[in-house]
C-alpha cells in the first residue's frame, strides 16, 4: 500500500507540475510551448497560486521519495502530514481568498478540501485493501468508519461556513449558487444516512 502511495504521489507531482506551467501560460496569455522562463519565474515570485502550486509539487515529490524508503508507522504519519499540507497549500489560495471574511472563507475552504480528500482517499484505500483480499479488511473498515465520520462532520461544517460567507444572507439561497448549496446539503445528508445504515447493517 505504501508503494502504491509512492506511485500516486509521483502522479500527483507530475499533475501539479503541468498545472503550474498551464496556469502560468494562461495568466500570460501564451501557448504553453512559448512560455518563457522569465514568465515562469515571475509567476513563482509574484503570485500566491504559483508559490502554492510549486510547494505542492515539492511536497508531493518528498512524499513519493519517503514512501519508497520507509514502512514505519511513525514516519508515515509525518508523510501523511506532508500530503495534507500539500493539498491545503493550493486550497488556501483559492477564490475564497478574495471574498468577504477572507480568513474565515479561506480556512473553511481548506478544511472542506482536506475533509473530502480524507473521505474519498480513505474510501479508495479501503477498496484497494478489499480488492487485495487482505485479512485486515474488518480492521480497516472499523478504522475507516471513524475517519469517515470525522470527515463527514468537517466537510459538512466547513461547507456550511463557506456557503454562509459567500451567500451573505438567506436571500442568497434564491440565487443559482444558493440552489447549488441546497442541493449539495441534500446530497450530503443522503450520503451520511446511507453510510450510517450500511454501517449498522454491517
């Protein structure tokens, strides 16, 4: 599983690198192949999203290397921290950073993204454990159940806070974005209910 994580981190690093250069090309309105190094350097120096994306790539590479050299639970816990920091680095420069209540909007967005990553990433890992026919599947299910509960709470609360900041008031629920928020809340509640029922059945 750790080796799979290493490969995944390398894919993540490559995707982040492509995103970095593609974003710079879009910013300077130039084809990707015509992007100049001075523009790349300027993008890295001046723009927060450039620095955040570069940091994410660096952390992804470190995660990939670390997962090749250790199987220690303690070390892997630190590697997990690096992974989450890499995810949060770009989330903290998202479009919420330019909205009202800057700090609240930015932090809630980062927590929302981290919650989703833990939830979905954990589910993918659990599916991999099941596919491998591991004898530790029952233990993995129990641990994931705890993780999923915390992720559900974090995603729900952070999403509600971020939506409240963007909408400003209840009148905002009549907008297109407001309708999207209501739909997401309904889906989240339905998903939580389904997961709870599945856990009880199991």
